[in-house]
C-alpha cells in the first residue's frame, strides 16, 4: 500500500452541490420544465398477455386540451432495447414504442399528449380498447420451452449473441466448468445442495422517472432527463425513432436518485415521440405507482448451489446454476445473471479446486427487470453466503473461521473471476477488523432475553467489480481558465453519489489547486466527452483514471505554453505546486500567467481530453455483521447493530464512501425484511405504492457503523477501487444467518417477513 | 375559487380550482423545493409548514390553506442555513430529492424541541424517507449541529 500526503484526495470534502440540494434549489428535471410543455400520459394494459384487437381514441380526442393520442398503428416499426449498455448491446431488441402485443400488466397501449394533466387523465378513461386476452406466462420456473411464447415476433433480434433461443423464451444461457467438478465433489466429505430465491426489488429512488423533450433552436431533439446514461439514451432514441444521433441532444440535470433504475431509458421514448410528432415540448412524469409496476427492477433469480466441502471446513467445489427472470423485455437480462456467479464464487478462491457456473435467462409476462445496484451479485452473494453459513453451522465451525480458511487473499489468481489476480485485497483484514468492531466472540452466541425475544448475530462477505472490463469507457476534459481556475467536463452522471466532487478532488490533486478551483459540468451529449455512463461501479475507477490522464496531458501543454513565454524548451520547465518553474533560471509562472497567455497569440490548447478503459475490473471486498432481536411470538425482527468493514482501495472521499455504504446497507436490510413483491394470478403486481412496498424508515435500521481497510489498487486512480454497489450485498445473507441462529430455521427466500418467521417457528 | 394566504411572508391572493392540491399550488407559485415522491402520503418529501406545523402538502387541498400562513424552504433559507452545513459535512445530502422535506421537518423539530435526544430525532423525522443515505449520516449531522451549539 502506498502512503502519501495528499492535497485533495482521501479527504472528506463537501459535495459540490450540497448547498443547492439542502436548500431546495430548482435543479431537477421537473423544476426546469417550462409550463407550456405538453403533458404525456400512458394508458396501460390491464392484461399480462394480450393482443390489442381494436382501439378507439375518437371520444378521448374530443376532450378540449387533448392534442393527440398515439397507438401501435402510429409508431415506427423499429425494434430497440431500453437498456443503457454499450453497443453491440447484449439485450435483445424486443420493444416497440407501442406494441400491439402487450406483455405485462402495465405495458403501454396508448400515449396521450394534452395541454394539461387533467385533460390527459380524462382522455385515458375514454380510450376504448378491445383485447384478445391470452394466457400469461407468470412463473419463471416454467418459462423455458413453455408453449406460451412471450416474444413470437419475426423482427425480434439480438445485436450480440449471449446464447439466446427466442422460441424457447430464453434470452441468454451459458454453462462453464473449471476443473474436475464431479471428481472433486465425489471426493468431498460433505455435499450440500440448496435453492435460493430473490424477488424483483424496486430501486425506489425518491425522484420517479421523468423526462422533458423539445426541439432546440437548432431544430434538433433536445432531451433533459433524469438519467445515468446520456449517451446510451441518445442511441436508444436514435434507434427507436429512426433519426441520426447528431440530431439528438441528451443532458441530465441533478438526479433524484437512481441506483440503476435510470440505467434504462424507462420513460424517455414517450415524450420524445410526442415532440417528434407534434414539434412541441413534452413532459412525462411517472407516478410512484407506475414506477413500481412498470419501472426497471432487480431480476428475480433462483440460484441452485451444490457445494462440496470437507469436515474441516475446506470448501473445494461449487456447482452454481442461476435461473433469471427478465420479465416481458430483456433489458440487462443477459448481463446481470453473470454477476450472480462471477462476483460471488471468487470469494472462495482460497480452497476451491473446481467450479461450474451455468445460467438461463427467461422471458415471462411480468414487468421487465433491469439494472439495480449489485446487478446480480446481490442475488448470488445471498445464495452462496447462506449456504456457507449453513455448512459452518452444520459442522460446528465458527462462520468467520470457515471464511478465513477459504477466502480469496491478495495475490491469488481467481479462476472464477476471468483469471484475474487479486492485486489489491484486504478481505482478511476486513474480517478481523469487523470481528473486533462487532465483538463477534460475545455477540455470536444466541442470547435469550427472557421476554420471548432472542438476540442473535450473522455474518456475510461480498465482492463486486470496478467496471465492466474490456468494455466501459470514461472520458474527461480539463480546461485551464485565464484566472487559474479549471473546468472539468464529464459524461459520467452524478446521481447524488458525489462523482462530480470526487473527480474534482482528483483534478485538484493533479493540478495542485483547491477543489473549489475546479468546476464540474456533466453530462451532456453535445458538450461532454464520451462516457458509457455512471453504472457498473465504474465512475471512480474508469472516469477517475481518465481525469488523471487528462491532467497529465494538460500539464504538458501548460508547460509548453510556459516554455514559450520563458523562451526555452518545454523540457526545461517543470509543473510543480500549481506553477511552472524554469529549471535553469528558477523563474516561476502562475496559472494566471499561463491562462492569460493561452488566449493571446497562442497555438497550444490549455484544454486536454483523455479517454480511459480497463482490461480488468478490480473487486472491492467487504464483511458485514448484524445483530438482531427476534420476537419469537410475532416473528418481528429488529436490526440492532450493523457493522461493516469495506476495502474499496483508497477512498477518494471517505465521508461519501461511508454514506454510500450506509445507504447500501439500509437498502439491503429493506430487501431482507420488508420489501416484498407479489404477482397475483392475473399477473398484477400488488405492491404498487409506498404503502405496500415498504422501504426502510429511520426506525428500521438500527445502529450502523462503517470502517474501511485500505488496499492499494495499482491500476486505479490514487489506488482507488469502487464502492457504489458492493455495499448492498451483505445484509441478505447476514440477517438470514442471524434469523437461523435465533429460530433454528433457514429461510431460502427473501424477503423474510414476520409472518414467515412466526409460521416457521410454529411448524 | 379565490384564496388568500400568506406564503413565505408575503400576502397573496390567487384564483384556484377547488380540487387543486397544496403541493401543486406551491409549485405553481415557484416554490420548487416542494417535491412529490408518492401518491399515498408516505414519503414526506412535500413537507411544508402551515401556521408553523409541519404538514404534507400532497394531502391538503390548496383551498384549506385559505387564511393560513405557509412556509416552504424558499422562505426559511436562513433558518435552514444554520444547520444544513453539518449535513453537507457528512455527505448525507446525496441525491438531494428528499432534502427539502427533511430540512423542513427538522426545522419544525428544532423549534418544538431545541435539544432533542437521538431517539426523539429519529421518531420525529421517521416520516421523511430517504433512499440514498441510510439515515445514519443525517443523525450524525443533526447531532453535530446540536453539539456545536452547546460548545
């Protein structure tokens, strides 16, 4: 690990937008949408699988204020995917803006554009639709080779092949074995086989999906949207509308939370189509109900694990099969599933001799899933960490000891992680520190409180990546102004995480200036250098390194300008302490001197852009421990304490890294104990409001404590890895473990509700 | 119908539709800090003060504000500025979308109970949802502000 005294990084500076946000300034999409924008509303299908036989909009169109109504007959017959992913996209092109064949309860059948909301709502009620109702395919376990075909259309296509079989309802499949799996299994003392199930959790950002579109003063489609992926949105709209990309500009203002939900163009296409047709500004805002039933939630997965181990706790073989439910459309389906194995199995690199990872991703007539923080790893880690806890309890070994025996350690080659080497890994230190912090020795034993309540503890580890290796691209432009300040322009999207700030900290570190000297702008497809977007835990690691590279380039250009001013060769000056010094004369030029000169009879640009990518995706690691109090009569679980120790390399901004961790833990606690998703026999999702889909309040999460163990990732900016996603992965298995300790029952499905706990105790 | 009220210190008279919700009335009157996060009175994002009491502006007709005094965060910038820096120091503002409602309810809390315990803070603010921060940083920020006053 490299120790250095930093000027700006590894410091808890305030977020650049903090005061604007805390004082309620108008910085979000709806706040900057002009009043003359048409209001766009969607009529949604009440059926999970149906063909629109007839749709009559004539009465609805008579309502004063209704400008137009569009149905399947009006939209371009160009199939596209809403997934925000680098082309050629892994997700199938299986959508039309409006499809005659509706595939889940909530699939749009008509777009209403009206002068005001009341007219639009009235129009929705007057549209008459006759459906040819078909039997829906609702259970993903029966989807493969089911006679009900979710996507029978002939123009369905996959831009890149991930093992799709359209006529078997499969959009991706794989089966890979490393080592002599069956041979090792046969040699193991114990073979444990379990199946785990997790549901379509909703990201529930406080700001729902919303987009404003208009034609700008250049006659182009201008899109302002709450999105993580401005460049991908531009591509998606270009494909869906059939217009060139240079005729579209996409920008994001401040975003009211995303967590992956806005890595899919959930709502952009509808107002864009209205503006395209009417030439008028248009605005759509999904209600909370719409965001719940037609958003882009986590993929429901069933993970089957067969684990081979010896009596001494050595985990030797893992056979891992994931079935993933992508819902009615394939957004992020082929890619999320991979993480369920690739970002869980390598945790046990220590003793693992053989493993298999296979998966199928299937269509059903439920809402389409998408990207959610953790992106498949959350589902895989829940399954693997739970079976490891069960093994430990079965053989009477301390669950922290079994992990210490088998975990990946720095320098190990990880065959289950694309043969990457763990360059930077402090997982062992995370475990020992977390044990200390939590007081594992005294909290692990179950304590009967004598009032029907018991206290118990659980543990889990997790990993993630720091980008999509060999794929993600990040860029940064850094410009020196004539007063010595800097502009940083990025295509990555700060969605509240603070990436604008941490990237500015990196500029300040490189250019030896203050963080306040750096202004950040992003993201805008016209102004920003290309960036795949803020997802896959990539911004700090990928875009951060682009910032470092851009600063290196800028420094040499600054030296060139300064050398000209001092009439010497560029290699006779050096950039130091935010100034340029002549080695021979000792003369010094400030950034104000260079900045002013850069605008006067000058050939050398005071602006540099750099692009970055990575052939590897260094994993962050963490350990989480939970103490619960469980009421044996009611089944209620109260989280008392959650301690987490994270290795994200060198944290660029420790305060923001801590908040990321705390926020992720609480989302994970919600997934485990309260956030349920129920699809009824007609395909209707029942938890369609915050009343039914209960996310944690501040009374539901107990006391959180987070610490960091540092490793130094040599390929990351200043040794950094990622933090955004990994933090959601430990609560599921850790709380499940604690519930077992308290009740003697293993729950293999999340969430675990009080009813289920109470029933399991009575049984 | 016509309503008269005091909004952020100014007397205003407006013609409104009888079914207009207070939240929409306030946003129409440029109080953009007032946010909508749900349709079921669950999130607390739209919290404003009516005659000094925190209310959910999504669950009140604008007509009911007739004759009353409403404050949104736009009108309480100074009072908020006294403590929000402590939240910023924690990085707990995050996406910011829940911040105005949370800050308004914190103002109400501190007016009613200038020296709350942690438990009282959590109870009072439990109706203000936040999906980003995990809440712990918000508590640390408020606690740091209270401790700074004592010092």
